[in-house]
C-alpha cells in the first residue's frame, strides 16, 4: 500500500479543495484575531467575565474525567483546576483558562512535528506519494502552525508563558507509533488520532472556558480541526478498503462505495471522550 497511484489527478480540483480549506482556515484565523484583541481587553478586568454582573456560572462537567484513546487516557487535575476559578482572577497567569490554552498549544506543537515527520516519508511527502494526500499533509501542517501561534498569542497576551513543548502524553503515543509508520494507512491512523483528539479537546474547552472571548478563539480553530478529521476519515476508509486509487480529485463517483458520502461525518455532534485533560500540556 506504500505505492499509492498518483495518475489522473486533476490539478485544478486539488487546487479547489485546498482553496476551500484555506478559506475556512482564513475565516477561522480572522475570528481568532478579533477574539484575541477582545480577550486582552477583558483580561485586564480582574473579575470573572461572564457577560453579567452576577456570580460566574459553574464550569461544565464536560471537562471532568475526559480521556483519550489508547493506553494513555488521562484526566488528572481537571477538577482541581476548574474549582480554583472562583478563587482567582479570571485571567491570572495560572488561571484555568490560560492553562487550557497552553494545553491546546501543546497539542498543536505535536501536530506540527508529526506532519513534518510524515512528510519525510516517501509515500507521504515523496515521489511515490498520492498528490492529494501530500497536499493535504503540507497544508494541514501549515494550518497547525498558525493555530499554535494563535493559542500562544492568547496565552502571552493574558500574562501567561507560551507553550512550545508538545503534549507529554500524546508525544509518547507518537513516539510509540513511529516504528510502525511503514505505509500510508498507519500514518493516516496516527494523524486521525491526533486530529480527533484536538477537535474534541476544543469542543470540551469551548464548554469549559469561563470567558466568552476565549471561547470564540477556541471555537474558531475547532472547526478547522473538524474538517481535518473528515478528510482523514474518508482517506482512511479508502485505504482500509484496499482502494487507494480512489483517493483522487475529482473522485470517481461511480467507483466510490455507498458510504463515501457519510464516512467523514460519523457523529452528528463531536463527542469528548478523546479530549485531553485541561492541565495536560499546561506549564507548571
């Protein structure tokens, strides 16, 4: 499966797909920039920002006991971090919101590094790579770099320290997977595990963050990660089905399996069982 055919790829269709991805990403980053500016303003107010003058609402239970697939499920520290919100300024350097943004940044650090490594493999970034898969990997790595910059901008503008290290638990998952990355299928599976975890983490964060502007920042990135998941699910289905030749643009609609139209959207709403612990990638 390492010799993915690249013939009959419509360069125009590939360009159109990437333009759609860039449009979604550009809109998300524009929303992120606006949210960051507003976040700095409200961050100067030491009161919890709930949009009202009454007591802040209780934190969502979605960030309690959250786990990620495989043997590294983790949720330590979530309850303690969230319970401490009422006793600290909303945007102190060690506040739960800042720590969640640091964890998000750590996820993005690892995503960038993983795609960079994948692109060194001949069947992902080399001459034998499927052009669609290669273009997706390159574009997605760049988008993760921008997501990392956005999350760290939110952290530093609120007085926290930028996170430049990868999520420690997920880094072990990637390290363990590297020896088995001998064909496109396990690479796609690893990328999907990271993207799904990122998207679900940001879904959970949107529910748990105390400030409306922090929610906007995270939600703007969340949609892009969800798109990555959908593309990878479709690619994975064709690889696992023994039909790598169908990973093409435009697609051979007649030859595609009936499930092709729905495989990228298995759930009406994102679950959060693969979300990372709020403190997992935070700086101590």
